[in-house]
């Protein structure tokens, strides 16, 4: 066989193999993002111009999260937060709106002590989505009721639901201890 014939056979084979490798790499990255972000993956895709731009945003969230100093809470802080949560729950009986506001404040304080920036709700959601995607819907729901409560438009049942939703994120932030984030960096 001549060199030209060999090149005519080899070059298309190399191109096909390279394209297959790129396709497999993209599929693996997509699967990683779907597994890591759970329902937040689809939510981000739906709110974006394209799947590629949504995936770019999710990778950017991962990069930002990796740069954060997420840390484990010392036992004394965990105990303090547990006591404060109990106090907030007890407050709900007589002052449900105040309790919901205090639950929001307590969750934000816990996030801050763990090392999450707390500069705004949307950024909090993005930062939490990397390691706590399973509780984001709880946090969104609680935040919506808290906003209604600020305008005196939340029912007692909505306020009760907000407490349950805040508790889901609170428990995860309190018990996680940063283990997943630290393992990812190791």
C-alpha cells in the first residue's frame, strides 16, 4: 500500500476515535453534574439558554465552592446551634412569624460559620447547590414563606411548613461537618 492510501485510512480512523473520546468525555461530565447537582441540574438547564451554558454555570459553581473554606463545626458550636434551634422551635408556639425569621437567621449564621458566603439568597443557593442539592427545594420553599411572612401574608400552616423546610437544611448543614467538601479537596 502506498503512503497516501495508508493516510487516507488512518486519518479518518484517528478522527473518529478522537470524536468518540470527546463525546464520551462530555457524557461523563454531564453525568457527573447530574449526579452532583440532582434536581438542581434540571432546574439550571431549564432556566438557561442552553444545556451547555447551564453546565458551564454548574462547573463554575463547583470551582467557586472549591475555593471556599468550608469547615467542620466544633462540637461546642454544634451544641450551641442545636440549643438555638430548640429555642426557635419553642418560639413558634407563641410567635410563629418571629420564629420563621429567627430560623432563617439561624440557618444563615450556621452557613456563615461553616464558611459559606452569605451575601445574598441567590448566591447562597448557588453555593449550597454543590454539596447540599438535596435540600435546596426546602430552602427555597422556606425562603418564599419567610418573604410572605415579612409582608404579613403567610398562614400559620405555611409558617409551620417553613420551619420544617428550614430544619431540613439546618440538619444537613449541622451534621455534614464539611466531610464531603474536605474529601473532594483531598
